[in-house]
C-alpha cells in the first residue's frame, strides 16, 4: 500500500502559476540489487505520474530505476479555474494509486 501527499496553495488568483508538491511513499526497488540470499530483488518502481485538473492533463512524468525511494516531485501549474487535481501513479506489478487535492481560485 502506498501513501501519497499532494500539496497545493490554499488559494490562487486566476492566471497565477502555483507550485504543486507530491510525495509518494514507495520503495522503488531497481531490480539491480541483490537480496540477503544473493538473488536479485525484483524490480518494483513507479513508472508514470500524471496530474489532471478536472480531467485535463496538466503534468506527466515517466520515472526510471534511478529514482530514489519515496519520490518527491514538484511542478508549476498555471491555474485559471477552480477544480480538483488528481495525481495518479502507475508502476510495476499492477501498482496504481491516486490522490486528489482541491484547487481554489480567489
């Protein structure tokens, strides 16, 4: 099970660029590291992160094995309307998780 935190400003003005911060609790095993038995641990990474504001894609990133455990992402976003930001994660072994945060225009 994963835990994701999505942080946005409490209020924004129309046309303002805000910073969205995302922290995902995930082990991000590369598949290159041996376990205690000497066998390689299976790869287990988050491969794709997408952020959608009311269904419209506003940010996307493809991640690779070099990303550290518990990845932190921050990205700018131009806001013009209020809505719900949904950040979704897809990874190995069928991993999928989503978190939402409100975007409020003052």
